[in-house]
C-alpha cells in the first residue's frame, strides 16, 4: 500500500493577488510578491475553489458503438472565491475594471461609473496557500496564471446580518506569443516529487 499521512496537506491560510496581465512569474512560492501585485484580502472560510475541466467529444462509427478516440474540444481552468473586503482592488475586479475617483480635490467624496458595455479585463493572478504542519514544517504553494479574467460574479447581498461579499470566478486565458503555459505551480513541498520519501522529522524539514 502507498498510504502516507505525512503527505496530507491542509491549506490553512492564503490569499489571492492581482497584477497587470503578463506580469512576470514569481521566482518561488515563499518570497513576498513584488509591488506590482495587489492582495485581495480576506475571503470567506471556504477559501478558494480550483476547477479544471477538459471537454472531449467521442468519434462515432458505423462498425462499433465504442469510440476509437476522443477529440479535444475545450480546456478550462478556473479559480473561485468570495472576497470580504470592499476596497478598490476587489470592486475593480468585480465590476470589470471600474475605478473610483474623487469628485473634487479634497472633498473625500468618490464616484465610479459602470458602463452599459461590458469589456474585457484581463489580469495576472496568483493564488497563495500555506500549510504549517509544525514550526519547522511549513509548505508554501503558489499558483500563477499569466492571464485570467473574471467570467462569473455571484450575487452580492447587502444586509445588516452579514458582511458584503464579492464572489468571483477567474478563468485562465490563452497565453500570448505562442506560449503553451496556461498556469504555473510553485512550491517548496517535497511531496510533489514523483519519487519522494516523507520528512524524517523536524530536523529534516528544517534542512529544506
């Protein structure tokens, strides 16, 4: 049997970050992101839902009911989360790039316009999460999407019994310049290696 409880991961905490589309890939999973990235802040306890869907269409034949092969029709990678901070970066993502501006200098009164014509609003997206097993075993994961766009927004309910929530679904976009990289996963977690052994204990984890 290949059961190994030391490879179980619990994403205890994390955050989503946005930047201009095509912002370079981060160097690793543990270094703080450069100033080009903006954190989206608090989310509900559901965290982030990652979904990957590949649509295949079977070939049909006169001689057999079983398909000879499958034709790839689409490939979709999505990141879904419900954000809880009503701030510029979050509202801009929810409303396709909407920007608030002061109505007059020093007035502390702000106004934004929502266009009747929806438009594309591509961003680079990073999803960070960390599993702290112990003081010496801390595993960081970072999913980087060079180009993504909000393709679905959930209803935002405003009431006195719950904070305002901004439910967003980001979908990965095809990379530019002929690249085939849809997303990149960065981590310091040895469990991702094809042939690996569990940490021997705190001392072994500290060495990594």
